[in-house]
């Protein structure tokens, strides 16, 4: 089943609804250098920016910190409500919208940049998505920005990757079939793009790390979650840390270019 307005499968849609509480509780904010990237790429502050597939608003918050006003476009009711609670009065420049990337419900020529933060892998690169981006952008060659954050391959991160790749609680990832290169070729002028990559640390207790992992939409086989939780606890205990908290390095990657005119 495919939702006619989202380009996402019905299964993908239900996954996000089911994960809204965990996502809001355990997903941490983007590092400060992401806000620096935004101001470097977008330029002048006080410009309106569209955060497409906004989730609970983590990228929207980083944009507001840079001085931008944000249209947070999120089709999942659960994610959108969690985002409204998370942003609240602290981020009044975030305006939440029910639309999708293919039908944002934003006015023509309303934004000066487009951001896809850990969301593009769930979107289909359809002509409708491309034309909608052009419609809300209005003028040609505004910045398009794609962000992906993930655990990095430090020694503990490698163990974690191996566990999640093999554990039965984690389903095989079947996101949209496109790479950063194909996305850039589709959305950006002449297929030209630049990249930024930064590393940052996050500190977790065993329960916080388990919560962060369970917030992933692919971790959904409930019968296997107790075993996954036990194995994560054991991994951290094996590190023999005095406070039983583990610091894990993360990687945040950004791809950006100018939106195509055609």
C-alpha cells in the first residue's frame, strides 16, 4: 500500500506513528556545527526555510538557532504532535505543517532553502517531489541540504553495528532505492554538490542507548527486544566503566547544492 500524497508505503507510515514517543525521548539534538553549516550555506538569517520530513523538529531547532524561521513539514500525526510539544514556546519560529514532500501545502515561492534531515531515504524521487520543491522555492538555485547522522565506526560503534545487523529484532532496511549521488543528480543543478562531515560524541547509559536504538523504525520485532536490551547492557558492562555510561562517536554528513531550475 502506498499513500498517494506521501510516496511512502503504508508500512513506513505506520512505523513513524509507532516510534514518535521513543523518537522524542531518545533522539538528541544535532551538534552545534550543523547550525554553523546552515548559516554558511543558506546565508542571511531571518529567511524562511522548509524542513521536509521534519520528524520531531531536531533540524528545525538547529535552523532556528541559526536565526531562520522554519516551516516544519511532517505527515505523521504522532511525530508532528511530539515535535510541537518539543519545540513549544522555546522555538516559536517553527511553524508545523501537515503536508508531505510531494504536497507540502506551503504557498508558492515561500522558502529560501530546503532541508531534508534524516528523511530523504524515505522519499521517492518522483517528478512530483521535484516540481513541489521548485514551486515552494520560486526563484531558481536556492540551496538544498541533505543531512544524515549515524553511529560512527569507533571500536564500540563497530560492535554495535554488528549486533544490529545480525539481531532478529532489527528488520532489513528497505528504504527508498537511491544514494546520495542519485539524489544530488535529481535535485541539484547539473548534478553538482558539495559535502561536509563532522564527528561528535554522545554519552549514554545502557537504557538510553537501548531507547535510542529502539527509536529506529527498523527495530520493530517486539518479541526479540528483551534479548537486544540485555545484550546492550552486557556490552556496556564489558567496557568496565565506573559510571556504566558509554561515550559513542557519531558522524553527521551533509550534502548540499543548488536546486535545479528544470
